[in-house]
C-alpha cells in the first residue's frame, strides 16, 4: 500500500497527534520563560506539573466510555479543545495561573492523545500492519518544528502572545482532518469499539509499565532539556529550545524508520535495542560539558525512546481479543501516561536537591528498567500466539 496509503488510512488520528505535537513543542520551547515569569523554584514547578497528571488521568478514565457514547466525532471535538487551551500559556503570570493551565493542558492533551491511539489500533487491525510508528513520527516532527520555531521566535524577540495565536490557528486548521473517513475495507472493529469488554488489569500492567517509564523519560527531557541547557550549561537564552527540538526531530526520524525496522528486527527486539541506545543518550545529556555534546545526547535519547511507545502500543493491542482492545490500550495509557506528567515533577525534585545532571542520570536508570517489563510483555504475547 505504501506510505501515502497508510497516511490516508490513518488521517484522522494522525491529525490529532500532529495537533498535540504543535502544542507541546510550543509549550516546551517557552518553558524557561514561563518558569522565570512565575518565579517558581524547580521543586515548586515540578509539584505544579502534577496537576497535569490529575487532568490526564481524569481524561483517560473517561475517554473510552465517552467514545462508546459519542463515537468517532469525539476526536475532532478534543482537537478543538486543544486549540483553545493552546492560547492560555502566554498569559501565565503567577503560580495559580500556571497550575490551572497545567490542569487543563493535561486534560485536553490526554483526551485527544488516547482517542487518537485507540483509533490507530483499530485501523491497524483492519489493514493488517503497524501504523503506530508512522503516526507517532508525525507527532515528533510537529513537536520538533514547533519547539525549533519557538526558539527562533525567542531569539528574535517575538512575544509569547503572538506565537500562541499562530499555534492555535494551526491546530484549528487540523480539526476538520480529524473527522473519520469511510474505510476502504470493512471496519470490523466498529462493533468492538461500542460496548467493548474491559481488559483485565494484570494483562495490561507490563505494557503500562513500559509506557510509564518511557513517557517519564520523554516528558522529563522535553520539559527540562531547555532549562538544563540554558542554566547548567549557561547557553544563551533561546538556544535551550533546540534541546527539545533536537530530541523530537530525532524521534520523528527514528519512528519513520521504525515502520520497517519493526519488520526487520521484530517488535520486541527493536524495543530492546532502542532502550540501550536511549540509556547512552541520557547519560550523554546528563554529563555533557557543553552545548554541542548535550544536543548529541538529546538526539541519541530521542532516537532511543522514539519507537518504544508506538511499538509497545501495537504489542498491547495484540495481547487481547479485539473486543478488549480499546479497553486494554486505555487502561495501559491511563497508568502509563501518568509518567508523562510525573516525569517533570520528579526531575524538579531531584534538580532542587542534587542538580539537573543527576536528574538526567536518573532518566538513564529508569529507561534501562524498561527491559524487564519488556520481557514480561513478550512472555504474554508468546502465550497468546501459541493459543491462536
């Protein structure tokens, strides 16, 4: 079918992930400025980031039930909400405003994210091959583009208010693409999506742990890399945004390659090799003496973690019957995505006491912990395949 055919099949969830990437890249690019405006310490900033976890958990617990009731029209509605919330960061000027925006950010972004991933898993079951890496690559490219442009904007003195309007308009333009297109093949998963059976928690726990550890490393890096580069390495203001930009760009490239690497190596082996690469990248970023090596470390870390989440998503979806697929992915993400929000607070707490070098060293240790979780998930998958 090829790249264009895959993109056409997954157009709606791809647009959802691109919208999230545009928003999150812009937010990460301006984080040093937001932190400075509010005057919060590393520990306070980390604690406030927990509010995004509260919003995210709430959204993910509600998403499957609301989707059963409202159907595929819920995805474009969630994209519209992301576009509105994208306007808010420019007007953050105090702790409570930061906390409120983080709560809304977590809720809207998580809602759009989980709906997109459930839909991708259903489309994969219909077309018979993986689409996760392709769609998550688009998210990473959008994040890299957005974060890089924010770095340029800060260097040129463009106001935060102008940039959020541009980002919000771009997301608004994506909303019509999030509408479900009529599939070229019969969508047998449609019945499973409505009134699906809940997946057992024990089955999804190994996959959820992989997502949790990877998301913790991913958002910890996206949220703190710019601050690490500008503060620890004393880089010029605005250059820090190229840390998360380089991280996301390398993730996008790796995810595009992940489409055929998963076929060549196998999905389990691909995750294992990626984890080793990511651990090395995190150590490079942690102990880099200057900007150049820090960017190399960020790129290596991005290359490593890039394929873990989308590939693990595919594995999770294959460990349960199709009637449990939406529930399995939602439950794995409800646990796993908390890592996305817990990562920045953990980094802030460690940084407050031991510094950001130690915080990124901790990221390396946590990424390496994915390997035993992967073994458990692989064992479950072998049992399912043996019974088929």
